[in-house]
C-alpha cells in the first residue's frame, strides 16, 4: 500500500515522538541512578515529549528525510548529563550512554508485538496498527544503530570513551567537537547509509526471528 505524505506523517508521528522522548528520558534516569542529578534538576527526566522536542531535529528534519526517502534522520534536545558527578565517571558513562539505545531496542520489540497482534484487532484498526508498528520498529532500530556508532558525541562514542584506556579515551573524546560535522558529511555523501543499512537489516532480522 502506497501511503500519501499526510498518511506517512500520521503513521510515523507517534513512533518518532515516543522513540526520541523515551531515548532521552532513559539517559536521564540512568544518570540519576548513577549519581548525577543534573537532568533531574532541569526537569528533563520526563516522558512529556515537549521537554525533549527540538523543532528542527525532531520535526523538520525527520519530515524532510521522510519525504525524500532514505534513512530517517533527526535528534532531540540532549538530556544534560554531568559525567563528573557520576559515582564512577568513566565506568558509569557506559551505562548512561547505553540506556538510550537500549530503550530503543525495547520499543522496537514493543512495536513488533503491535504488528503481531494487529490481525486480531477490529477491522478498522488492524491495518493502521500494523503500519504504525512497522514504522515504530524501523524508527527505533535506526535510532539505536545510529546512536551506537562509535563517534562522539553519539552514545556509541561515549561507550567507546568509557571502554578505552585513559590515554586513548582522552584523545578519542577530542573528536566530539567535530562529531556533528563528521556525521552530516557522512550523511550527505551516502557513507552513513552504507554503514548503517547492513546493521539495521541484521537487527530487524533478529526481531523477526524473535516474533
């Protein structure tokens, strides 16, 4: 079934908002658990989407990438984390960073469950549920894979900094100031798609196997 642009936005809107909101809130919950109250004090440990939405990264850019095709791309307002306030900054950084992608994996599994039960829903809801479930799986898998790329300031970059020996971690962390520029260049040249697509397929195949 070929969806119109309005139908695509209707199908993708809820999964996109929840994927980004829960991802950012998960970072905040993990940071608080490991001793940093920065996000808590800023009111960012919340499932209220308005706390996390960035007008460009959460609305405009995903809408544009949805229209032109390719990998859905976007971001939310990052939850503030002061890693120096964590009880064990270098070790706990890994868990705070991993919390976001882990939440996306759980949400992808939830949306896969929605697809599974959609045939049993009332006729008027069955197809919309299936379409929204497919969108939810794809969005969360893409967001998880993207954020696990070992490039600061992505979550994968912070995980790498946590795992590397101190002298290498310090040097690797310096890439962060150029990380966003590198990411945009990789996206514009198609390299990002080439890296991500096999990983996305592998994760989706795993989810299909589970269900």
